[in-house]
């Protein structure tokens, strides 16, 4: 069984244990510790797909965009059906403004894993940035069909509906987001803007009557 050195250097862990430890550090924001463990895993198993993928995600978090793209591309080359790698590559491309490429990556992730709610949302975000609002709404709707309590999907759906002038539906989406996460500041802010706009409109109508 392959082994990797632990954080102390005095104990050896299985690759699975080392990966779990790296993920714990990664999730807690201890990126340098996570990076070191992922690198140690790759010293033992150079084509360890999860370590390559997570190292790519981490590189993006550290602002090492070129390295992140190369690592995720390597992960995809090793495992073309790795939906998470396609999705995270799409996130990087979206951050770079390469929206058509990002959309292609999200669609690849969804072709592999049609019920990947996060990829549906990411696709919706990219489509909205391109002004393809009806398609974005459809993507958010698919995410919500899979995960009805996905708060970001409700909020993003509200934003797209608001841009189309479908204010009642936008309000319903923001309210749904707040029912799930009452302290969701962005949803409060966007809902308040719609309400404020309606109150101003009513006030103007009264003044002109």
C-alpha cells in the first residue's frame, strides 16, 4: 500500500489518510499545509487524480492561475470523465473572462454528471454574464430541481428575473432564498431595492394625480 509522510514527518499515513488530512487543511484555509500534503501524495503517486485536481483548485485560490489551469487540464487528461475537474476549470476560465470556454467546461461536467447542481449554477452565471438571461434562468431552474434548498440558485434566479423585468418572480426568488438563509445579505439588499423602487413609483404616481 502506498504511504505518504504525515504533517509531523514522524508518522506515515496511507495515501487515503493523507488526502483526507490535506482536504481538512484545505477546507480550514490552511493552504500551505494542504499544498505540502498534496505534493507529498504526488511524490508517491504521480498520477493521483484527486491530489492533482485539488492542487489545481488550491493554485487558483493562491492566484497561480497558469499552474491551476495546467493542473486541472492534467487531471482531465488522466480522467476525462472527472466532472469536478471540468467544473473547476470552468470556474477559472470564467474568472478570466473566457466565458465561452467556461460554458464549454460546465457543459462537459454536466454531460458527465447531469445532476451536478453546482455546475448548473456556474453555467447559469456564465450565461447571465453574456446576457443570455433565458438560458441562465433555465440553468438555475435545473439546479433547483435537483437541490430545492440551494440558496445561491434562488438568489441568482432572482437576479436574472429582475434584469428581465419580471419583478414579482424575482421577489419570490429572493424570498425563497431568505426562507432558507435568513441572514443572506445579498438577497436582503436586492429585495429591498425592488421594494424601494416600487414605493418610489407609487409616490411619484400620487404626486402626479
